[in-house]
């Protein structure tokens, strides 16, 4: 009988499983989910906590690193990136993954959101406070969003921003996506649309 081959460094790293976190609320990032049953099941823990494979966790970590890079660039070009705390104080953000995010609370605390921040000094409208939403994506998704725009190419991202803007009482959002293959950026300013938020599946009308 052959002696089993010991796992090497690569196998040890790739086989690592991380336990997922259960949420006691509906995330605003899932506001655009078309299947309301899926939202209901998630809220009531109808399935076991999701486990994260090493590769998936790595993708999340790289996304956080890219967010810091983008915020550093925005600040270096004269824009202010910040959050507002519960007392109304403005706190500058750097994009550090350990940094506290602004918490947005929906009906009775059953819906929560954690936005990337607010931004002031956007060159197209320097005096207008914007929601800042940062995303990283594969090239095929990046090319689609370049062609079709956020609302059509990434409807869940669009719904998420609309829900955030409603909670934050903002009229504009700045969406920044970075192509993980090329580090190219896509930027789009999004207008708040109350009719959309009130009517879409999983939106404000359901809370």
C-alpha cells in the first residue's frame, strides 16, 4: 500500500474553511433580491451558517485592499471621504478594513446597512454630499457595466445604493468600480429615485 502523500503548503492554504457569520437582520445590500422568500429564509436562519472557502475569503480580503487604494486616491485628489456617527460628527475614513462603518438602520432594526462612506468634493458637483459605494469586479462584469451602466448591469448594486440614499437622506451617490484584472476604474453618479425604492421587490415598501 502506498503511503499517503502529505498535503503541501498550497493544499493546506486552499483547504482551509472559515465559518460564516449569521445575521439577525436583513442586509440593505440584499434589497434588490427579487426572491422575497430567499430574504425571509435568510432572516429566519432556515439553513446553516454559510462556510467560506479560503479562495472566497481571499476575494473578500482583496476587495478590502482595493477599497483602501481607491479612498487614498480620492483623498489625494482633494475629496473628503468620511462617515457620520450617531451624534452627527464627521469622521474621516481611510479604507482600513478594521475601520468602523456608518450603520444604517431600517424598520425596527430588522434591516441594517453598512455603507462604504460619504464623499464631498466630487468634481462634477463639489458642494453636493454623495453616498460613496466601492466595488471590485472581474473583467467580464466590468466591461458589461461600462457598456450598460450600473442600473442595468448590476441591478442589486443599484438597489443597494437607492436604499442607502433613502436611509441617509441623500440625493446623489458616487459608484466606483475597479477592474481586478487591469486596475481600471469605472465611475458613475447615481440620482436618488424614491419611486424606485418604494416599489422594487424587497425595497422600502416591504419594511
